């Protein structure tokens, strides 16, 4: 490899790869609640508790990932793994972030295709969704306390929240605008500032070309095999082509693509119905891993219903695996291509200021996610106040779910009062959700 592992803190050595694997698997298991909670969990593990990565380096990596198409939390996990053990670490951390959620979604999609919705699973995740709000709130406070140290940063965060929540400004526009404002309105770190980590070795064009060629080969290999072994019009090839295209244009996260994906999957390909699409989104929201795993649900149903020459279950599993592969393979490529160059630029004052602007916008983004998530957890119906320039979510007060509110309050106490970890919060709120649904006669 052209790069070697480097100490990430002064006088510190990277942890053994086995330790990284263990922590990455833990993050993958407990990565409920969307990118805000997932980023908070990674920050707690890599920066606060293990102290493997410095605050500056973590935020620098996060800012870069926010600029990329695809799931930023999974890319951040890959970047953190790359910082610790280069390509091996990046693959381990990135795969283990996806794997628990992908396996959970595969199992749920299989049950759904055979039996329909599963009340027991819905009841467990009913509590988890309410509990995750406390973890998102913790993320907001932690990131905000570090990112909002200047008045301009506060303005950027507030403007980002309003742009996303009220005016539905496209996410890439928000991030690019924050970078530009930060570059000229914030004071970045000078090139000579004390950065104690060992610098990344000089990158070479041949290394870039080799990484690009290798990444493209692995990305394209399964779809090409399917096309030659089956037919160019087979559902596996259609799934690969459609979700490969989505993977490179998915700026702004899964929500930015849901309407287009649903329209094509439902109306153009006929892989599932609109109601089934909503069910898949609900499953993706309540399982660990990135929300974009809803694509796996769509892929499974497509393969299950057009399985020839396989059995329905085998067709569904193959299509789900193909979907996961083409969705996430580009994310690894973006990190392995760009991380060496991004690390070299950490001492650039103007770039540092632009990245600080993005970090401030990330705070507004987390607030947007937290409010959006809270509205849909606490209220059964959420309308919208639409105007020429805005679309403000407005909950139907009469549909408030008092039980969900009480579960969220309990989770806030567990996180901030009792100082419990993510595992404890998830386990307790899941059991409380199960008990509440049982008492209400939903089971």
C-alpha cells in the first residue's frame, strides 16, 4: 500500500486491527436513528472514549463526507477506519457499519414478502425510535458545542436549519453555501498551526489511478457477471443499473432520493406498490444502519417477484445483495480516492475555514433531522404549510402519541440523567415500547 498507518494523537499508536473491528461492529449494531445519531455514536467511540482520532481530524473527515454522494455516516465510518489502518481498516469499519442493518433488513424483507408486516418487530422498534431522539439530542449538543464558537458559525447553523426545514433548499446547495461563507467569514487554522499527527505521505498519480481502476472493477464486476450469465434485461441487471445510478447522485442523503426512487421503482419497474414502499421505509428507519438500506428492501421484493431461473427466496436474496453492493461500493471508492488528498489539506487556512463552515451547517442539519424525526415519532399525522417559497411541516396536534413522548422523556433521562450508554438506552426503550404496545392490545 502507498500509505502506512500513522499515529493519530501525539505519542499514540493506532489500535490493533482487532480492536477496530470490535468497535466498528458495536457501532454497526447500535447505529439506529439516522446519520445524526450514528455520527454521535462514532464520535463517542473514536474520539471521546477510545481517543483514537482527534477532534480536529474527526470533524475534518465529517466535513469531507458531507460533500460526497451517498450515506455520509457510512463514509465517515470508512474514513475513520482508513485513518487507523488504511484500506484494511476502511473496509472493516465500512462493512461492519452496514452489515448488521443489511442482515436485519434481509430478514425483515423475507418475512414481509412471505407474511406481510410483523407486529412484534414493529413494537420493539416503536420504543427504539422514541429512544433514539435522546441520542440525536446528545449529538446536537456535542457537535454544536465544538462547532459554534463564533457568531458567524451560529448564523450558518441557523440559516442551514431554516433552509432545510422551512424552505426545502437542496442539501448540496446548503453545504456549498456554508463552505463559501465559512471560507471568507471564519478564521481557519493556519498552515503552521500545531497538528501533532504524522502527515500522510505524498500522494502519487499512479496510486490514484490504481485505486480508481480497482474500485471501478470491483463495483462493476457483479453486474457484469449477472448480465453475461443471465441476460441484460434480467431483474438483477436492472436493479444493479438503477441503484448504481442512484449511488452517484444521492447528495443530501436518502430522503433527497426517496420520491424519485419510489416513482421509478413503483411506476416504471413495478417492483412493488406505493404502500409497500412506505412499509420498506418504515423498516429502514427502525433498523440499524443507514436509511438508504431501504433500497435493499426494494431490491429484495424485485428479485422475489421476478426470480427466474431461481426460487423466489433465492432471487430475493441475490437482488438484495446486488442492491447493497452497488449502493455502497462507490462510497468506499470516494474515501480511498479522496482521503489522502483531504488529509494533506488539513493545514490550509482557507480550506480549514470552509470546513468549519460546513461543520456549522452540519449542526443545523442535525437539528433539522432531530425536529423532523421528533415530529414523525410524536405525531401520527404531519401536514405541511405550503407556500411559494416554503413548505413548513405542521403536526396534527390531535394525533399526538403520548406514549412515544413519555418513552422519549425516559430516554432523555437515561442519556443525560443516568448517563447510560447507547446499548442500555436502546435495550430499555425497545422493551418499554414492546410493553406499551402489549398493554394497548397491539400485540
